[in-house]
C-alpha cells in the first residue's frame, strides 16, 4: 500500500511539474520580446504615387519609418541610403514596409517625393514616401512615431540643411500598429539593430 501511495504521489508531482513547465513556456511566448512604446493611431496621408495611404493599409506589416525632406543636402541622404541597404538585406517576400515621412510637406508634393525615392530605387510600394497636410504629417511623426521635427525660424536666414530639424533615427512598428523600438542612425550597429528588431517582430507576429 505504501508503495502504491509513493507511486501516486510521485505521479502527481510529475504531472504538476509538467503543467508548470507548460504554463511558464506559454507565458514566455506571450511576453513581447521588445517593449511596447506607444500605439500609432489612425492617419491618412498621400504617397509618392498620389494615392491615399492609411494606417489600416500597414496592418499585418512590420514597418521601418524615418523623417527626411527632399531639399536636405546631407543627413537625409544618409538616412535614405541606410534604408536602401536595409531593404536589400530583408528576406525576399518579408512582410515589411519602409515609410519615409517628409518634414517639408508644403514643398514635397507626391511628384517631388517620387523623384526623391527614385534616387534610392524604391521600386514598388514596399517603400512609401508620405506627404500631406503639415498638421497630419507632423502629428504622425511626433505623436505617433515619437520623432522630433521642428521647422526653423523663418525670419532667420538658414541653410537648407538647417531649415528643418528632425530626428536622425528609425522607428520600428509592429503588425498591430505599435511603436516597438527607436534606433539612432548614428549608432555604429544601427543597421544590424534595425534588422534584428524587424526579425524579432516578424517572428513574434507569426506565433
């Protein structure tokens, strides 16, 4: 009888350990590998093809965003070159979009944005260059994506590069429209960090 009791207790303990292991495993799977910084919210802008682009069209995609303006002679070129290299390193068919917002929407019409994008081989709609009403563009950039975008004092003469002051960084958004990471472009391993973050979010969304 004692032998049977010991066997019963041993079996119960083993079963409890299995249940606990499964519970811990599932909790780890549910836990995001990257923190949720904020939710992007709704927006409607115009892409380089002159077509309306809304947040709902980016659902189910991981996207990498930055801020540029087409008359910017230096920093913006570097950001766009980095995005171009990142784009080339993404897996074929990956559910990823690149999104470049303009800091100068009054000048950067869809046609101007299209010409700018052609310099970096945007190819298809995998890379969107967005413009629109200034309030809408800046709202997405600053409130949704947490970029810093400031127009210089128009009274003071400034160079084109200083006309708009904006973040030199990349925002990474998940399939649910949540901001998950900000990567400074000046960081030595910026491109690798962006690619690792995107891979983690693609894997997370596939669970």
